[in-house]
């Protein structure tokens, strides 16, 4: 068994992928490069803008410094609280709407394929429309303000919450449910005592995760008039008050980081 | 008989004890909802008026108007270009940044700044980053591309760093023992272990960038979002509907391609 020559060892020639797999991979690389080349050649960028970009960014950042902190208590604080209210109420509203739709989408709760697919269609539609577009729609309907923002956040979140909730319900073990059925439990009792204890950890985790995302998203809704801190940001930018803009960005950054820390802490305790 | 009943009652009391703490939490929750609803000036009247307006709004959205399809196609293609360029550059930049942020391969002096940069990129919504770039370097797709590159780094580099931290160090040591250079260790010892997960993050980010690239236009970052926003402002709701339908179609095609890509690299 000693290897004395440098020639390749005889025997089967091991390869990790089949020729078809390799071909598919190379095809993907080729298409990716072609798409990139096409994009770079056709995108309408003025090259001078690109070469000048770092100077312009540096200029903007110097104009932002130092942040005008005296602006915080007068205007930013209220808007920030409004943003948090929008995120929280939007999340609650979305859960209220997403739980029934999620139950409809779960195959072990509703045994009719048509209903499942219909619920899934609602969930996909909710996720495919960006929160800014939802906000534009609801600003057109309810007029500018926090109401439009809250409903936009809620509609945007239905897809996310409903999909994950349905998956959690489908993963629930049928054992306790069968035991309850055998004991003659009613349908609401089945849901409440058979499924709910099993999906509860997943449910809280989904809700907290979505709240975290919504805190970020609700900060931009104001740009299209849907209330919150985005409105203050938009105003400050339109008046070129860069030191105020810096204060607002700092406030958003702090809140987002705090929300993330809070969510991680609660998750550790709950789950 | 009476004694037995008392025992049962006691068991029942222990098994189904009222959970006062949870009740207090729920009470606080309800109080918060009422308080916040009041703070935001929600009234039932406004809601009802809105529903009425919503009906006329929906009526004006249909049928969708595709007559100006050239404008539509132009915007969609620009969004696609923004998504492709920003994904490519963002993912390529995420490789070194993610590597620098991996705590098992790099010294603390390097990981801390890299992690701070990633946290900064992640904390702001892509749209906010896009406004800053629009204000700094002017309207157009360049601002959108730069914003999405920044956002991509925040997501891909973070997950990439976490993936690297989870690798098995045995292979790294084996490669190091052969006298390989640092780049050799990275290419032969680290990358093969994280490559498939990296492809997963990259396709997810491509998908996410495609969604965001249709939105950066709302703040002037190029793409279909600008067309959408101006159609909204002109109350051109049938054109809005056409744009929304095409955006959703594009995103769904993107999702299909992404899931197909993931299967190819499984």
C-alpha cells in the first residue's frame, strides 16, 4: 500500500458534484456576471457623481456635526414616542388579524385545501407590498397621520406573523390534541388547551421579532406622511437643518438598538 | 363524602390557581392600547370616513392602466439594475468585512470596529440611508445603489461573521499545519465550510434588495419608486395599480429565482 509514484491513484475518480450540478453552477455564475455587466453598462449613473461621492458625503457629515441636541426635547421626543406607539399598536393589530388567517392557513387546523391556499394568498399579498406602499395607500384613504401609519404597519406584518404562526401550528404535536379529542373537548378547548400551550413560545418570539422590525420600519413611514419621526426628519431635511437631522438620526439609532436589546432580554426570559 | 369534596376543591384550587401576575400584565396591556390609541387621535369617525374614501379609491384603481408601459418598463429595469449592482458590490464587500468581524479568527482590535460598522449599517432602514445619500450626492440610481450596498453589508456581513464563528477549527488547523499563508487558510480552510450558507444569505439579500430597489425611488434614489410616488401625487390611481401589479410580479419572479438558486447550490 505504499505510495511510491506521483501518478494519480487509480480507482474511482471521486467528484463532489454530478456533471449536471456543475453545469448548473457554472450557468448561474455566467448569468450572474452577465446580469452585472448588463446592469453596469445600462444604469444611468453620471460618473462625475461617483468620483465625487466621498467628498460630498464628507461635506454632509461635517455639516451635520455637532448634533443640535436642544432640538430633541421640543420636537424629536414626541415624534419618537409616536413612532413607538405606531410600531406597537401596528404589531398588536397585525397579530389580531394574522392569528385567524394563520389558523386558516395551517393544514392541521383547517383540513380544506381551498381555504389553506386562500389564506396563504392573503399572507403572500401582504408580504409582497412594501410598508411604504401600504403607507401611501392608507395615507390616500385615511389622510396623513399616525392612523395611516399604524394600519400600514399592521397590514405589512400580517404576512410575516401569519406565515410563521401557521408554520408553528403545523409543527405542533398531535398527541395532546388527540387526547383532548378523546376526552370530548369542544373545538375552542382544543385550540386553547391543545395547540396554544405548544405554539405559545413560538408566538411570543414571532411577535417580539416583528415588533423589533416594525420599530425600524415605522421610523420611515413619516416620509410619505404617515406620522412618526420620519415626518420630523423629512421637515428638517427639506429646510437643510443638518444638525437637527443628525439629532434625529441619533435618536432613531438609539431607539433601534434599545429595542433590539429589549427583545433579546425578553426572549431570554420567556423562552 | 364531604371531606372528599373538600380535597377535590383544594386540588382544583392549586391546579387552576388564578395567575394574578399574568392578569396584571394583561390589564396593563389593555390600558396601554387605550392610552396609545387616544394619543394617536384614532377615532371611529375617522375610520368610517376613511372606509368610504377607500371604496372610491379602489374604484379609481381599476381597471389598471398599462398604456404608459414604456415608462413602467424603464422604471422596473432601473430598479433591477440597482438591485443587481448593489447586491454584487454589497456581497463582495461583505466577504472581507464579515471575515474581519469573526471573533474566532481575528483579534479584538479588528473585530470591534468591524462589528460597530455592521451594527451602524444594520440599524438604519435602507430608505433612511437612501435619503442621506440622495441629499449628499444628488438624485438618481447612484444614491439608491450606495444605500442598498450599505444595507446589504449590514445584513450579509453580520450573518457571514456568525457563520464563520460556528465553523470547525480542526480543518483550519490542518491547513495551517501545512504552512499555508493566511489567505490560503481562509480560502481552503474557512470558505468551503461557510460557502453554502453564504450563498443562502446572498440570495436572500438579492431578493431583499430587489424589494427595496422598487422603494428607494420614493426618496429620489432611482427606479420604479419615483414613478410610483409621482403617480400617487397626481392621483393617477389606475397607473398606481398598474405599477403595483408589475412590482409584485417582479418580486415574485425574483423569489422564484432565489429559491431555484438555493436549490442549485444545496
